[in-house]
C-alpha cells in the first residue's frame, strides 16, 4: 500500500501514548492502556479523537463526568464493560456510548476479558471544563498557577 | 443480548436518514448514502457522530471544506476513495482522515467499489460555519431569513 498523505492517516503510524494525568494511586489503576492521538495527528483542534487499546484489566479512566465536554466512544475490537449509574453493560465491537456534557452520570470502560479491546474516544475541547469522580477521592483544583489533583478535602496530591 | 440503555447505544436501533440538504442537481449525486445519527441519539450537542453507509457509487458529500468545523472520518468496513487537492487515496477499514477547520482543501469520499462501505464521520457544531465547494457551482447565501443554496453568481437554486 502506498504511504498515505494528510488529510489521510494510517493510525499505525501514530505514536503510542501511555500513562495518564492522574496523580497516584489513580494513575497505576488505568493498567494497560495505550492511546494514539489521531485527531491531533491530523491537525484537529476543536475535538480530540483517540484510538485506545486496553489490555486485560485496563480501564479508560476513573469513573467520571465532564461539565462542558461531550464524549463518545465506539468499540472496534474485543469487548469492554461500560460502568455508569445505570449499572454495567457489555459493549462488543460495533456498539457505542455517548456522554452529554453536564450529565452527572460518571462513566468509564473496563476490560474484564482476557483479550485486547480497541475503541475510538472522541471529546470536544473547551476552556473551563472540569471533571468529577463519584467513586474516588480526587478532584481538580486550580490556584491560578494551573490545575492540580487534590483530595476532596482540598489537600494536594503528590 | 440484553437491550442497551443510554448512555450505551446499539447503532442498529438508530433510524436511517437518507437524502441531503443540497439543492438539485447535487442532492441526487450523493447516490446510495444512509446515515445513522449516533451522537444525536445519545443527546450530544457539541459535535455530531454519524455512522454512514455508502452503497456502490455513493459519496459522502460534494467535495468541500468548512470554515469553522473540524471533521474526521474513520473507515469501518469496505473501501472508499478520498479525494482532496493531494489527489486520490484509497482508505480501507482501519484507516482515517481529518480535515482541520479553515484548511482550504476540499475533500469527499466516493465508493468506487462494488461493495458497501461503512465509516464514522465526526464534526464539531458551531454557529457561523460555512462550507465551500471548489468543483461545483454551489455556495450558501443567507438573506437574514435563513441560509439557501445559490449559484456562485448569486442566483438562488430551486
């Protein structure tokens, strides 16, 4: 196959990003999670599109909801468990989920299978967005010098 | 499989939309094109996510570019031809393309195969967006009562 030129893109040529912006002990809990930032690779700025691979035990994020960001996921391969206030639902390849901004229903995906799961995640980018974590002792605080992870009583992590 | 509850969604349960907002003779040129509005079905408002099925000869749109809308497509099944100023590039399942807002490079997808092609298309929603069509005698005009399709010399279609 000829090498693609932008605006076309082969996701296999996009570098893998591991790790997360959470403070410990939350960061480690994400497990085997790899993202390829496809939207960024195409020069998009209004929304992000990531191709995410979750190994067995991996998770998309802490269960969370956003104030100003719509999010959407579409499963491409394998199977993930979607956890929300509605309970747990298995999403196989070809199924999807969408989380409207401001809806106070924490969500995340967990790979409870023994095989890799792959999905696309999309979210709009907008200043002033915040995320909340109903199950975990984490919130984002901002002292004017930048956002940081804090306990829910206000003490800074790390 | 148990029926999914929002925020989870089975695209197969989302109604099919045919046709386009173009005036004739452009509307008919889209051929066999069916969209399922997945983002809308999940209550998203900041961006749209459509699952699009193109039959043989079908096309995504007239070749166009947007002033304020980022767009992204990811091919799920079959094969489409991406046409841009860079020429023609074949995109098979697992490949993608992204079009930054304001980049004056008209793009569209054409299904030149004998089989169905399926892809996801994503675009942010923003007031004041406009689209331009380098290959066709079509522009959008607005007289204050709403936008309408016009010839490039200003005469209204239809």
